[in-house]
C-alpha cells in the first residue's frame, strides 16, 4: 500500500478548480501579466505538464519518446507553451477544464501506485513520487497567481505553502550554478511568517545574511511571480540580496525575474 500523502496537492487542485470553474466565457481569453499568456494558456500549460507527469509514472520507456520530442522542439525554437497550444487546439475553456480535471485525477491515482523509492524520469534529474507531487503543487500555485492577479482576486494561502518554501530554500545552490556563479558556502537564514501565524526557519542560524517576512512573499519571489522589490521581504547581506535577484525554484535554464512593478493584483471585482 502506498504511503504517499497527496493531501496538499489535492487541496491545491481544489482551489485551482474553484478559480477556473467560476470563469465566464470571456475570461478565458483575458491576457495575464505572465508572458502575455491568456488564462486559457495558463491552464493549457498546466494540463500539458500534468499529461507529461502522468506519462512519467509509467517509467523511462513510457517517457523517453516524450522527452526526446520535447527537447527536439525546444532546440528548434519552440517552447513548452507552443506544445501546450498544439495539444489543446480546438478546445474551448470548459472543455480544457474538464480535460485537466480528468488528467489530474489520473495523475494522482498513478502517483499513489508508484513503489516507494522508485524514481520517475523527467527533463532534469529523476525524482520520487513525493517530489513529483510537490513539484506539481508548486507549478500549480505559481502559474495560477497570474490568474488571481488579472481577475483582481486575492488568494487565501494555507500552511501547505511550506512545501514551496522548502523547495525555494533547497534550490539556493542551483540558482547560482545555473547562472554560472560560484555557490556561496553559507545559506542565508530564512525566517518566514506562515499563513497560520507559525514561524518557519531555514538555513544557517549563524549567517550574517537574512531574509525575513511573509512566507507568501518568499514563495512568490522563488517562483518568479513577484520581483523582490514588490514584496515586504526584508533582505540583509550581499549573498541574500544576490540570491533573491536570481531566485528560481524550477528547473531549466536561468530565467530573469519579472521587472519591478510588472506583476501585481489588477482590477478588483469585489
């Protein structure tokens, strides 16, 4: 019997379902602040990513062709968004929403069937089912921020956000490596105020470098949904400042953060 706990992932999906399920017909083609993607594009990307994650649960043989095809397309200048748009061509918003729900449910079922200790293939290093579930939660949370913003809605976070904060801290070294920079020897102290009021602390307690403030803000910076300048995070020390300027907790080549003032909550619908 699987011991994998998908409570946080499924709760993230429930919030996401409530967000997309309430959209009007006109909302789907609303352009967000994220790379000019529409709301439809955001869900198309998450749907396509969940499809690839589902394929990965079948092992290397089931995933090898998908990985090879995607890498070939990316080398030819096509993006993941191009692939997602091709996959969802001909769908309208409600049809895409239904397809995503079905794929997500199948993914959850497949993840719970993965034997303990088995690694799943991916575009970067293989990962276990637990890490795959956390990665999917992180991507869902990050990409839906653009939808909350453009609709003028305020997301109500919970302490399942800690999963994303942990990824943010663990990818400290990766952020420097992917940017061709030497990795500092000491990880800055990170002290975050959780949505529940708890305090989460990470990193070296003796470090002169500190990052302190709301957990939501820290997660927004490491997922690049906000520029550090647009948050209330207090950053002290050169290493901490450099980290926050290049932070990304997702795999792939280096991505610059959004420019200050370009990602924010827009019109308020009340």
